[in-house]
C-alpha cells in the first residue's frame, strides 16, 4: 500500500543536515513495512535489526558507544554482511527494547552522520518516561506515523482514479456525481474498516466484513495485552477502564471526558497517569478546550477540559459495537453516535496532515467542533455528519472573532460562501485530506 509518509522519508534521506530518524506511531500502523519498503526502493542494501527479545543484538550496545565498533559488529558479526554508509539503510525496529541503542543515536549523529539510520518504536514515548532513558535531545529527527488516512485507504482499495480525478477540479467547484457517489461509498467503507494496514489489506483482498472484524478484534485484544505487558502494574486496571469508557463518553451529548464516569468513586488524580499512557502510546488523542482564542492557541488551551478520541475510526466502530450494516444503511438508530464518530474521523484526518486542533466553547451557549492556527490566523471548523450544514456555533464564533477563513466539513458538495465576513469553504468529509490546498491560496 502506498503511504504518504514515504515522501517525507525521501526528503529526510536527501537532507544535507540529516540526523538519525525516529519513526514513532501506534502499534501495528505499518512502521516496519514502510521502513523496509523505503530501504528497498531507495538504497542498495537494507540492514534490519529487531531488538525485542534479542539479547545478542542488545549486548552490542552494552560495552560502549564507539559507533565504528557497533557498526562493525552489527554488520560483520550479527548480520554477516558489511554495512556501508551512503549505501546501506540501517533499521532499528522496536528500539525502545534497547535503551542503550536509543542513547547511541547521539554518537551516530556526531560521529557517523553519513550513515542512514531509521528507528521504529511503537511504545517509545511510554518507554522513555517509564525507564528514564537518556534521550538524545537535539540529535535525532522525528516523524510520527498513523493508520492509513482516508485518501490512502481510497488508493489502496482501487480508488486511484477518484483520487486523481478530484484534483483536476477547482477547490471551490462542485464535483459531479461521477466522483461524489464513489467517494461517499468509499467513506462508508473506511468508517467500517478504518486505517490499520493489516485490516485494510484484508479488506482489499476479500471485501469480507467478517474477516475484517475478526482482525479488528485481534488488534483490540493485542492493545489490551500491551497494557499488561508495558504499563505499571498499578495502572493496568485503570487503562482498561479508560479504554472501555471512551466510546461511551463520546456517545454523550456533551462528550467532554469526565474521569468520574470512567469508574464510580475514581477521581482524576487517580486516573490521569493512565490516560497519559494511552496518549503516549498513540492509542488515543486529546482535544483540549479553548475559550478565548488567541495565538498561540496552545497558551490558551485548558488541559483540564478535553475530549478523548481513538486513533482509528474502524477500531472505534468495532469497539462501540456498531454493525457494518448500520453504517452502510445509515440507520436512524445510529444518529446520535454518528456525530461523535464523524468528529473522531475529522480529528484523525487533521492530525494526519499535521494540523493540531482544539475546540471552542462559549459557556453553555455554543460549541465549535475544531479550531486550529495556520500561520498568523485562527481557523474555525464545524463538522457535520450529514448534508445539513446549518451551524449556529460557527456563526456565533465568526460574528464574535471575525476570522478571515473557516471550514464546514459535511456530506455537502464543494462550495464557498460568506458567514459574517468569514470566507467559508464547504468541504466534503471525504476531501479533508486536501485542506492544505485551501489554506495555501489564502496566503
């Protein structure tokens, strides 16, 4: 499957001031596959090393941090083939299992900059905090990887012509049914399948919902197993409580995350560390409140008032017990949860194009789904699950703060209009991946 992050890897390879690269992301999002594919396409040779459970490999980093010795032993002893800077891509997979290997990146950066090293780690953020690892600050480049976005899913599932075709139209011109029908259908499939690579591959191969859901169940079980394997013992039950409460909290009208709803009698002080573990592991995303939006939004956000979403909509759908038929038939019984489900999708799509979002609330009178900053502007976003796009909160925000640009994401076709002097683009949910094109023309 073609992954968008490959372009960033190529840019890193060709960068004059390149450092060892840390590729992080939730477990099973495709990091290993992408690293190997990158090596096969752009290097003469690939030297792959997997640390978890490999005592011989880990011992190479126990003696000292002489990078010439390390590379000699990795190549000639462990691998049986010389590693050549400039020609060989070195892959350190699950590097968090070897803290000394993480520390060694500092010395590779300083003493062997011409060697291309890519390191993958699913629970790296968790491990650094838990094990007090000496992290090579300033000596590594970093990339974050996520499950497949909708556009990646579309291309993987035979929608390349749809993907290429919509880019021929102006970003404010309505799309013909030739495209909208196919994209709407593909979006429903994405809601069901999600973006976990193994699940997407099974869907592309079989188009069988039962086989897809079996894999989703396995992944959800694997994540729960990770709690017991990698989290502090005292946090293991708390992680399960929080993990199971997320779909229920999203289903509420006011889907603010409330710790007291996780487990009766439990307070935020008892559960905060467990929630942070899930965030560090990449399993969930926090969306924080901004009441008085000013640049930078990060200075205005309220870290104590937030919503929590899953990193993959397919897993959210399965974990919530929503049948694939409910999605395909657009059942009325699913209407209340559909709004929160759509918000989860939108947030994930924005994150995958590098946009860090917040939400805005004005007392109990208005709530705007998303808010982000772009260059010197604050951009409001309203997300709707249906074609209907009447949005009182968006209107109130624009009237109060007079932003120059805003977005309404829904199933309505492409278009634009003015809302209280704010140029507002109507963007179908299946085209959120093009948002940077809308932002560029406003410079």
